[in-house]
C-alpha cells in the first residue's frame, strides 16, 4: 500500500466537506476501502424528510472511489467522470460505501463503488474515473 492508515485518515478527515459528512473508515485494503456515512438529519432531501438526498450519495460514491485509488497512489486524485445508478431510496440510516479499484494506469484509474444500508440492501452503484497522472511541478 502506498499510504499508511494514519496518513489516509488525515486525507479523509481534513476537508471541511468530509468533516460535515463525518465519514468513518471501516476497512482498508490494497486497492479497496469501506467507508461508513453515519446518518444525519441534514442529509434528508425531500419535504417529508424520508430519504437521503442523491447528492449526498453521489459524494459518498466519489469519495470512496477516490480513496480506493489513494491506497495505491498515496494522494488525492481529481475526478474526471462519475456514473451513478440509484437503485432504491436511502432512508434514515447509515450508509456503507465499498469501493474497489478496477484499473490503475499511468494516467487514469477506475473504481467501482457499491452503497448499501446496514441490512445489506444495495442503495446505489457507481463507477468513478480519476486522473492518476503525476502532478506537474510548480514552474
């Protein structure tokens, strides 16, 4: 693995948006990661307050896909494309994101992500495409 747990947690917990989401690292492997999104009332997306907004789920998919690749590259990677299929509403519940690297190339990386609830029901699936190209130096 290109990054240790402490460094990965620092990357995960530093951005303000990640702090708002309050993400928890459940599992860390070579080319894979599992994150938990604890439920918050702020995530609700309808007038009746019954389900989690799709944008929150999209963010979780993007972050999990990126962090699966971070296990190999040791740094955050810019998102190029993100595809999401919403399978069922996420109710007032914690969500689990499981991400696995499909490709880690010189310029592009791909991760597949599955979002489930604690009962194991699939809420959404996604695929993220990220730039793995080495960062350009400051000139």
